[in-house]
């Protein structure tokens, strides 16, 4: 038994079912297909995709309505002959002219002359407007001209406020306070001084009485100076996750499915959050580097060109005012923070990180471990009709 996607999906392609599927058995070709297809071999009949579909296009194979029964075979056919499946489903780039080509091929020998002497007769028939010859040799349709894609432009950005490759340097304040704390503790232990007060059976010397508050003050200063280092040390280690949240099934979506979702999310965020230029900000302009690069950023003094997902400039060809990077669950990693996020961090352009809902704390740990300071975290969640973004303080 398998699940089947039917006609309500045509023209919708919400892809919420792709996110819900635990075995990545729902596929489509972006730009060619008008609907999604379930691989009957890979489907495990879990039913997770059915409630996720916003148009109720998914049914168990045994419950497909009679008028939609042909989609049982169409879903299976797509994984063997995608063009044929598109033709039966009614959409996509299926070659609709293929049936008309068969009679042309059958009549082609009529136009060919088996004897050299007959060639002028065939030519004269064609000149006289013989309908058989005109049908057998139609004029080829002109090929559509390919749209020329202009190369992406680039702007200069200032160097980041930190460097992920820079090793941690201990604060000199910590060394001084630790040395004073050790010296005071040694003085209280070796030279307690004359007794000042008595607490029960314990005599407290003058040196101890004066040294305790000073030692406590030195300890607080030491902890304050090392707080960032301690938090960075804690961020390097992974957080403990509850076993029930980890799940039992390990799987990863295909690169095609992941990229299709990421392109959709990036463009929705750019449209909803940064619709520049607008009436309030006519001097700003938004560039999106997915699916094709439009605007690169090159840090001054470096050769490498960076392609963040979203770039906002103060004017075309001007300086970057904002940079946004969108991550999926597959791309969230410490390596991504060290080699991508850290390079996108700049002095005069804040970096906004959009991560999947529920992964904000993990993203902040990665930022601390990589030494990233001039960045803010946002979370996104796919909804049936839009992408919900949550801004965190």
C-alpha cells in the first residue's frame, strides 16, 4: 500500500508534504512539473504527508476517488518516464507534438524518389502545391532564443569586527585579578594577624577580616573578565537534547528537494521583509542570490567574492546596508558558522541569520564558538500559504 498525489496538487506544489515525509519519497522537477509525485517503492505508508497537504490531494492507494484513479499509475510512471507522466497529468513540459510526428514519418518515403529520373516530377508536384508533399515536409519551427543572463555584480564591504580564525587571547585583567586573589589568600593563611573578632570558637584575625571582602571582589572581577571566554567554551560543546526530540529515524532529504525549499524560503523572506525599493526607502534595493547570483560582496583587501542569500544596498552599486543568510536543518553546522557566517559579518552591515524554528539556541552557540558578535538570529517556519518569521531579542 502506498499514498498517491492527485489532481488538486496541479498548480499548487505547496511542498509541505515534502517536509513531513520522513523517507524523502516525494519528488518533482522545479520548472517542469505542475504537481508532486510519490515514489510507491520508497513510500513506507506512514501517512505523515496526508494531513500536511493544504488542498487534500493525497490519498491512500485504496481510498483514491474513482475520478482520480489514473493518478495511481501516473505517480508510478513519473519515476520511469517523467515526460509521459506529465502528459497524462495534464501539465509540465511533455512533448505534446509527438503523436502528430508519426504520420509525417510514415509519409516521408513518399517524398523520397527511388529513381533519379522521378526527382523532377516530385519537385514539380511540390511546386504545384501538392498537399501530400506539403504535409510530409513541414517547415521547422524557429528555436526560441535563449535569454542572456547578465553576470552578477559586486560591491565592496568593510572587514568584519571579528575573525573566526583568531585564537582566543586571555584577558590581562584576569591574570592581574587572579594573582591578587592568590596573594591575598596566601596572606590570610600565613599571616592572619591579631584577633579582631571571635565567631563562636573561631578567632578571626585582622588580615582575614580585611582580606575576605577584597578577595571576593577580585573573584567577581575575574569572573566578569572571563565571562565571554567561559560562554564561548560552553558554546563549543553541543547542547544535550532530549531523547524523545531526537527521533529514531535518521534521514536526509535529497539536494534537489532541499534546494527547492531553500529557494522558496529565501525569496519569500526577501519579498516580505525587504521589499526595497519602496515609498519609505527609495534609496534601498534588495538583491537575492538564489536561484541565480545577482550581487556579490567583496571584503576590502580580500580577493574572494561572497554570495550571501540576501543583500540590501543603499543604492545600486552602493555599499551594503544589510546582509541576510538563510539556513535549513541540513546546513546548520559549526563549519557553516566558521566558514560562512564569520566571513559575512561586517562592521557597517548587520548580519541577519534566519534559521529553522527551534534552532535559535543552537545558532547562538555556533555564533559564540565562531566569535561572531555583529549578528542577529531570526527563526522561520513553513506555513501552508506563507513563511512565518519570528524576530528574537
